C-alpha cells in the first residue's frame, strides 16, 4: 500500500472512531471491586485505552464471582456500584448515564458514557423490591443469567444441547414483566434457549443480546441460535458480537473469524441489527492465579482470546480489517454506534 492510500485508510479509521464505539458488555465493575484499595483505576487502567480505541459508550456490567455466592451477592453488587460512583466522582472524563439524553450530553462533553448493566440476577435473590433499588442506582440493562442457574432462570451451558430444557422460573417471569414496566433493557445473553423462548413470547419491546455469537461457528448453548438471532432482529433489537467465543478451536480466534461472526449475523437479520459487545476479558484472566484460571476452565470453557484484539485500544485493528474486507463506512458506523444508539434512544 502506497503512502497516499495508507494515509487515506488512516483518515477513514479516524473518522469512524470519532463517532464513539458503543460496547455493551465489559466486566468493568467486577474489576473495580477487586481493585477497591486503589484510587483512580478508571484513569490509570482504562482512560488511555478508551481514548486510543475511540470508545464512546460502555455497558459496565455487575457480575458476581462464584466465590461470593450466595450470601454475599447483594453486598458485592452494591459495592461494585459504589466503586463506580467513587471512581467517576474523581475522574471527570467518565459519566454514569441513566437516560439516552445523559449519553448524548456526555459524548458532547467528550466523556466516556457508562451505562450500568447486570449480568445475572443473583443480587436480587427473589426480592422484586431490589430490582427497583438497582434501577434507582442506575442499572439500565439486565441479563437474567450467566452460565449458572439462579432463582429466575437457567443459563446456557458451554456445550451443545446440554442446558436445562426448563424456561423461566416463576420469579423470572415476574422479573421480566417488571423490567418492561421500568423500561429496563432485557438482555438475553447467557440465558438458556428455553428461557430465551419464554422472554420472546412474553414481551413486545425490542430485546438485545449484549454479547453473543452465532452457533454456526461454535455450537454451544451459550451462543445464539439462528432462530433467536432472527427473532431479536425482527423485533427491532440488536445483537452485540462477542470477541470471546468466535470459534471452537484456538486457531480460530482471529479478527477475521470475529468478522465472519458479524457478517453471518448480518445475513440472518440486517445491517441494522448487529453491533458490538466485545467482552474483553484477557486483562482479568491475566490477573488471576493458576487456581482461579483452572476453576474457570472447569466451570465454563478454555478462553480463546482474539489475536491482536486484547482490549479497547485494539479496536482500530478491527476497523482496519473491516475496511480491507470491503466494508462501507456507513455500515461500520452502524455496527459501532448507530444500531446501539437507536435502541438506547428507544428504550431508555
């Protein structure tokens, strides 16, 4: 590539990242809690990466590690939110957003907009009043389960056709109804297939998968079936493509395979239905002890991290490859920003 065309490519990449990528799943609160004895974690660990990657909006997830279940789930979830508020208070580049208008304002002020999400409703137990508490604290999107079972539903397992055939539990059905009343975004990521069927049947508003992949490339229950991807797209919802489970074999964890996942979802639905849910996890994995890593392998699956796409600063590598594969700027803008922002405007 000559200098002129190289400069033109970089200009296109710069323009696409200037709009602000929306990543609807990042285990930020889990990390802040584990680093709670430090100050300015957002500034020191994340700000430069977010700037380099042109990140605009982050779905900052509450997740409760197995070690804290069941007794400490509520306390740890509240502490995670507290850590986020304390961090944002001392780091003016970040803003906790509760409405679409908040997000727009934050972006105009060149701030990173943080939308608090929940991955697994273990902190609620079976107390519906706590849903309202977390709503008032700023939670705006909830994934009902992780891989494990809770009082609302069963998670999709990291193997094929082995998950529970049961749909939502009675508490889960009440929870979904109340979430729709509160205008909380219902996230189907990690929910078992029978649970997804129940949510689709019970609801009318757009739904999301904050971070998932099609089963075509990695046939496990945790990933989404073609029918579920189509159903969410037909409802006007959005599917965020996950960077952690793009293929079954180690050699498949490449940017090209990530794009193959994206393009297959677009084929199933439309360019208006697919977005980003990177689920960058390598930085947490590398902080863990060998025993913690072994426990995750036994509980879920050996993580396969996408080569050259370890964290948000590497998003430019994805953009470059999308352009090299012939993607149009307008479609990348939808993938990165427009599709999520449309749904956020509609639901928040």
